[in-house]
C-alpha cells in the first residue's frame, strides 16, 4: 500500500489486519486456507480479517466495518489480499484464446461453480496476491496530505483504494508488466486536494460557478477514464491478431535488440510510446507487439471519432483513452486532460499516442503535434516524476490496403465517417496477401537527459520552454524516421516513379533497384528482408506481382520483353509507398540539385553556389521534412558525397566538367523522384495565390479546389510532370511555406512583389530539376547499355 512506509519495518512486532478482497464463497475459502497456513508459519502474531466485496469495493457494510476498525486508535499493519485466477498455461505461460472466451467466459473471473472446479482440479491456476502492507498511521498521514476532505468515511474509502492499487501492482509483478493496469484513476484524481484546489482556481479564472466547473470536470473525467481490464486486454489482443492475420504473415517482424534497449530505457519510469501512424490497424498491431515483447501495456490516446459502438466499448476496456478532437474552446476539459496525463505519469503508467495527431494520408511523416507532449512534459516540470522515457516507434507494412483510399482523399474525395458499417467493410477489406508487418523502435530518449532536472526545466522562460518542446518533438519525429525500415515495395515504387518518365524492362528495373539497395547498405539505413531480396530476380518478381495485384503497376507483356510502368491513375497511391522511405534519400536528392546548380558556375563560385542551393532547398522543404541543424546538415551532406568521391569539394571547385562527372557517379538517381513533386505542388500554390490575389479567403476549401483544378490543367499542358503534385495535402504545406515567406501577410493579403520572387525561385529550382533529369536519363541509359554490352 505504501512501499516507503517506515512503520512496516517493524511489522513483525505488530498485529496485522488482512483486507481480503473476495467475490463469492470459494474465494473466501481459499483466503481462509491461506491464512490458516500463514498462522501455522507465524503462530506468535495476531491477525484479523476484513472481507471487502470485489470488484464493487464500495458497500456500506464494508465501509462501516472498516471505519470501526480504523477508529480503534491503534496502529496495526494493513495487508491487502486477493485471489487471482490464471488462464491455462500454453507454451509455458498463461494465455487466453478465443475458444476460452466462447466456452468458459473470462478465465480471470470465472463463474462461481467454475471457481470451485478450478480450485479443486487445477490448483496451479489459483494464486493469492499479497499487496504492499502499510500501517494505519502512515496511510492517515498520506491521506491528510493528498485529500481535500477530512471525513472519516472518506479515509475508509482511501484505504480501500490504496489496498486495491497495491494489489494491482502485485498482479502486474505476478502476471508480467503487460498486465500493469491503471485502476481507480478517476476516483484517485477526483479525491485529491491538488485536483480540488486546481479546479477552484480555474473556476475563478474563467468566472465559472464552482458547481458548474465540477460538473464539467466530472463529465470530462468520465469520458477520459478507460475501463482497463485483463479481459479487455485479452479481447483486444485477440481482435488485433485476427484482423492483421487476415492479410499478413502471422508473426510480427520485431527487432529483439531494439526491444532490449526499450526494456532498459523504461525500467522504473513511465514510458511514452510515440509511433508513426499509417493504418487503422496500428493500434492493434502495436498492442500485440508490446505484449509479445513483454513490455508494459500502454494506455493509448485516440480520437473520439473511433468511439462508436461496439469498438468504443471494447477499446475502452483495453486501455484506449478517447479524447475530443477540438478542445480549444473548453478550458475545463483541457485542464482535466492535463491533470489526467499528469496523474498517469506520476504513477508510472505508460502512455501511447501518435505524435503526428492523425494518420498520414501521404505516407510521409507529418509535423508533430505538441499538445499532449506538452501536458506530459509539464508534469515532469512540476516534479510529478523523476524522469520519463520517450520511445519513438514505427509500424511499417509490406503493402497497405488503405492506400487507394488515401490517394482518393489526397485528390479531394471526402473521408468516410467511421461507424459500424465502416468497421465491417474495413474488416472485409483486410483479407488478402499483403506480406509482413514490421515494428521498429527508435533510439529511446530520456526527458531528464534532454531537458535537465525538473528544477532546471522549470527555470526555462516561456519562449525557451516552447522552443525546447519543438526541438524535442522534432527529435522524436527524426528518430521515428530513422527507425522506419526500407521495404521492397517502397523501393520498387520509388524506382518506377523516377523511371525517367518511361516504362522499364525487367533488366532495367533490376539495375536501378540494385543501385538503391547498395546505396541503402552503404549508408546503414534499416532494410527489411524483402528489400534485401531485390538483389535477386525472385525478390523483384514478388514485389512486382504484389503491385500488379494492387493495380499500381502495369506490365506490358505482348512485346519482345515485359515493360513495367505505374498505372495511369495510380501515381498518387504509388507515391504513398515511396513516401514511407523518402527521407532516407532526401540528402542525396538535395545534393544532386545543388551540384547541378554549381555545374553552371565558373571556378571559385561553384562551391558557394552548391551550399546556397542546398540550404535554399532545406529551408523550402522544412515543413515537409525533418532536417538536422544547419551545421549538422552540412556535415551529413559532406559525408554522403565523400562516399561518392572523397575529393568531391575539389571536383566542384575545379569546374563544371568535374562536377558533371561527380554527378554521373551518383547512384541511385533520386532528385526527380524525391523532390520534383513537392516543388511542383509549391509552384502550383504560388501561381494560384497570384491568380486569386483579390480573393478575401486565400487558403480555404475553395482555394484548394482551385489549386487542384489548376494542377490538373497544368498536368495536361505538361507544365508539371508528376500527378502526385496535385495532392491537397501538399497544397496545404505549400500554403504554409508561402505564408512563411511573407507572400501572404498577417492580414491575409497577397504581397505581389514577394509572390513573384517566390514563383521565380521555384521555377529556377524546377529548371535545375529538368537539367538533372535530362543528364540522369542519359547516364542511366548509357550505364544500362554498357551493362548489356559487357554481359554479351
């Protein structure tokens, strides 16, 4: 009940009161037998028993009996007890299968007669849990510090809650960290003096009647509190496995070395798991991954749009905390959410949410959202915990059935509302052969190491604190990207999208893919087994067959040899797979355009032009990608080019001919595939801002529809090349950049001079892209011709 109780050290010299939480006669009989054996082992010690109905806990009879015992004035040790019922052991550990739930119900809460049979015939499934003991005086002292009430009845309730929490800790130690579950969260928060005083101050600040503020807070707490149960967790795991195994290999692909790093990082402290968000399957997949790895179960924060019946009922009981989408206009809800998360980390419970805020509809990582992260860091700053382990994570799929839906949303199709019908259709669509699922963890990050002690963090000014939060979120997102493995499908779509705007034969495709794999190995980027298999014909054919089956790649087989190209209407969907791994090739693509720019300048100026162009692209793309600090960015770019030619800077300084030779040696060729669609999309937005300069509502829904129409026209006119540049998601980023450049001022007015300069900047970069594309196409075809000649 209190691990730091100084009075329990002399427990051998004190009488004991056992608080036995039981349900039914069988459990009482088990407890009595356990106590009889205990009395035989320690005959000198007096003890008494108070039975507490479980799981109800709060009955007038129990309260009265406990209150009478607490009021005696002595100081016995209170020892919580409970009977735990274990599932059948499979593969050496207790596990629950779907057939168990169907035939016998919840094996952890059997019916009365089933308990009798289990106790009689399967005694190994019965365990008496002992919670951490505490003396009455210690508990009373803690209660007086934490509670807002001095009623003796409330002290009895407090003792019962503490006994329950102690038994939950004992259960997690006995059953494993996967079953460490928050209990009585709402009751503990609501009864605390911190909560009561904070709510009173908030009501005064917002000029709300206290009764109204309390009602709103109670409603928010009820909304947030998840009904975490072992059965709920088991059902969640069963459903998660059933769902993903309809389309994917049964065993998740998890790196055991990463698991050990995570296990070490989260030991003795609360953990925040921050995964990328690609699919509606992510919640179930991550739950299974954490469970199978033996890591603590997390309470997962999700959007309240997913709380529809029956998913909401099931997910709440497996630890999902549903939060409202827009809470800016509700200060009480915001405050309660912050207190709720603060309590969770204070009690060392692990949390999980998607730092991007929502699923990525482009495949590329979205900018991080700071709200929930700030609430947790605020709790650390307030000294509610000594440290927090932040764990970046990535869930990646060989194929994803949702890709076509995302492509439709990117082109303006309305998102389907989540409801029961949607859930049934989603379950049906999950059937197929989609390959493997890869769960990877980035390098863990300690909050105390990053921000210093909570006293040091508290001394930061508001502006410095906000900047530190931004950098922290950026660092987490960067580590998620670094952990995301490169898959075969991603490399094939990247190759096909950058196929010099022509179909590729199998041999051409093989040569290009080999260059991508060798580049990935050279730079130690993470790869899946499927990506490594692209070095053999069978691996390439498997990936092609999968993409052909999805309708993303067309194979023209009637000629002398098969030729492969992206299907006419599938560029946006194919780009989704490419965008999963695009960040691994970003520096190389920037280097290609910067070298192209420097090749146009004479000696002496070329190296300056190279760095000016590289930094210009870094600034332009900063809302779509996560870049290192400028000095680190320059260092990384230097190291990458040094692997192509250790004397690359001297080559650039010596003139255009040596620079073009350096460009010709760069493999694979990435600039067109990685950068062009983003530059084209930004250009479309810049031009449309100029065309709509007199519009009072730049940036609203109608403006983006205008951009989409303009992009379709420009595609037909060949003014832009890549159809994925017509994505509404990219238009939104393009508008952000224009605002950042001052093209739109704070009043929403268009600045013509800055707008024209911005258009010219983008057109210059697109011109460089054209030059790089032309030379790259010649280089690739010449390399392929030489390869064929040498082979012959």
